């Protein structure tokens, strides 16, 4: 089932058939991308995996893990194809993931960002996320490891679904 995010962006649940296009974006967007196996595992274990299309073209994707028993969700991956970045798609995808978290009964949303990704950090802060910690040596890099900044957002009063 598809859902209209705005007049030009459509969201729908990711399927196994989407993985080649998702992986193509993942490999171009990240220096150390997730593997196809990780993506398949996200689908297999029942994470909330979404793809976002515009004019029949895959623009990006988002992967959300939700733990309704504790009321928390975790944005595991939010990615926009490189040539479509800077056009507001990342913000719309983030808003959709926040709305889905609220719909699932979550009140707190967590995510990590690389300190070397100021564009993502700016997006998350502008959406109200606050840095609550740092995970040492969290992200792999071509030459070692990079810390992750941990962000949280209380959505209990925002993003009415």
C-alpha cells in the first residue's frame, strides 16, 4: 500500500524486489555501505522499511526499528540518492519516519549520526533532536572507526498521526 507524502513523493513498504535499487543508492551514498545481507535481515526481522519514490524513481529509503513495549523507535538508516540530496527529500523522509513512530505508539526516537556528516546533523537538530551521547568507534571507515553522535527526540506531543 502506497502513501502520498506530498504531491511529488510517494512512500511504500520496502520489499525484497527493491533491494537492488536500494543497494545501488546505499553504495553510492556511503563510503562504507550496508551489505545486501544487512538489508535483507532488516526486512526478515520485521523492521519498518520504507522506500520513497518520485515519478516512478526510487529517491531514498528509511529503516525504523520500533520497540512498542518501551515506547521507543530507532532510525537505523535514512538515505537519499546523492543526486536528489539538498531538495528537502531527507526532511520529508524523516518526518514520515517520525509520524510512523508516533503511529506505532512510540514516544522517543533515537538515531546516530557521524560527526563527519554535518548536513545530517543539521537536519536532525532542525527537527528537534538533541544530542544525548556519543558511541566511541561506532562506524567503520576505510581507515578505521569513527564515533557516532547519539540523538533523541521526544515525539509524545508532536507529529500527530
